[in-house]
């Protein structure tokens, strides 16, 4: 295959087309990220998985995603090519799997997702200059659209209990995106923004550590619920797979709505610090309610509330961390939490024989965020976290 010159400039029309295709691909990665969790009840039967081994599948996918972010280099287009190539190959291996779970394939599937998502974000950031924060907010919203629509789009395959055709559809879509990136995309030198100069010399470990921990916990809660909410809803009494998948879709719908709301003037009016504090407390309370509610139908409502509460957290944290560094490790931070908390949920569920108790893992992440926020807020002079985010 003849690759395009990765360093040639795009004209304005091609840049718009490139942005559209990359955005569609980014939305597809949102659906692809939640796919395993939505299909987990069917795949557990097909591959005879316990909750512990199902949690291992989620762990491998999100571990791969975190490593994919780290492996993303300065050549964004080449990283995109590798990312979509890995998605094509791993999805082919998953589609061809028989009665045994393809654990290695899900690791490389996550690796491809991590590289594709990170390279897309950084390529858009490189092209945006002072508009990079707004562009990242838009990308997060687009990703949430894919994550919200995914569970509903997967339903026809769930009803047939044969997900082979879904894997083939995703394989075809990833192949198209791979072809586009390899033939039509171009790198562009990073456009300096005013924030680049203001951020010089401010990226100390001490300043970033609270943000890093918060990002790990926030993404860990997202991943744990994305991976287990369909299964949890199904076991809690929503016997229809459509109803169980709807809980996951409502979770992402709530997150999408809150990200849309806070990408407007609402965030400026409320303030970043107040938004952060309210969101963190809302996550902990709504997670506790998700475990405590005795009525299956109430899970749908609470799932949406959790999504609304957690929606603003990661974009806020990501935007600030990117002011200190635009490298892939920033995106890998959240991936560590995304790998650990879904796996821990499955391990606790298998140990105690109750997925309700397994969900104490994301609750623990919410508690860590509240404690960190309380400690940072109580030490006003050393509270770099709120000071940084409100700046």
C-alpha cells in the first residue's frame, strides 16, 4: 500500500473532510469501547465465563487501551494507521473465535482503540491552537454519542444471541477507516497557543498528582459501569436484554447531556471548581443509590443520574493536564483506572457471589475522589488541585 506523505499540508476543504472522518471514527471508538460490556451477558454464555474471567477480559481491553495511549508517538498519522490496523486484525480474530474467549485479541483490540483515540485527539489538538480546549470538548461529546448509541445499535445482535455478524460489521468499518488514514491523512506541526506559554515550567509532578489520581478514578468508574451495568441490570430483574442494555445506554446518554451542557456557557457561569466538587459528590451518592435501589426499573433512572454526574469530570481534568503536556501518557492515566476497576468489580463479584457487592469497587473510586477533594480543599495554601482547575 502506498502511503501519503505524512508531512504535507491539508488545504481547508481537505481539513474539514479530514475532521469529519476523524470525528466519525472517534464516535465509532466510543461504541467499540462499550461493546464488550453490552455483549457480556451473551459472551459469558458463549464462552462459559465466570465474573472473574469476564472481568479479566475487561481488564485486558482497558490495559491495552492505556498502553496504546503511551505508545502514541509524535507522528500522529502513523499512530492512527497502527491503531486502526490493530483494530482490524483483533476484530478479525474475535470474529473467528469459537467456544473459547480470545483473551489476547481483546488486549490488542484495546491497544488499537487506545492508539486510535489518542492519536485522533492529539492530531486535532495539533491543528487547533487556541481552540484546542473547545475541540477536545467537542470530541468528548462525539465519543459519548457513539457510546450512547452503541448499546441500542447492538440490540438486534443480542436478540439473535449470535454476535458474529456484529464483529464482521465492525471489522468492515475499521478497515474503511484504516484505508482513509493510510491514504488521505497528513500530520501538521503543532500550533502554539497562548496556554502553551503560560504553562511553561508548571508541569511538576506535585501539581499534577491530584489530577492524575482523579482522572484514574473518574475513568475507572466510567469503565466499571460501562462493562458491568448491562449484566448487573439483567441480574437485578431487567430480564429483557433490551432493558438491561438500555441501562448502559442511559448512563452514556446522561454523560453525553452533561458534557454538552458544560461545553456551553454553563461551565463559565458555575465555575470549574464548583462543577468539579458537585460532580464528585454526585458520583459517590448516585453510585451508592445504584447499589441500594430495590426496584429494577429504578436502575435505569439512577444509571442516567450517574452519567450526568460523572460527565464533566474527565474533560475538565484532561483539558488542564494537556496544558502541561500534550503527550500520550496524559491519556494513559485514565486507562490505568479503566483497567483496574472493571477487573476488581468482577473479582469481588466472583469472591462474594454478588455483582451488587462487586460494584463496591467503583464506589471506592468515588470515595477516593471525595477524600482527595476534601483534603485538597482543606489545605488552601497547598491546594494546587482546585487552584489549578479554577485558573
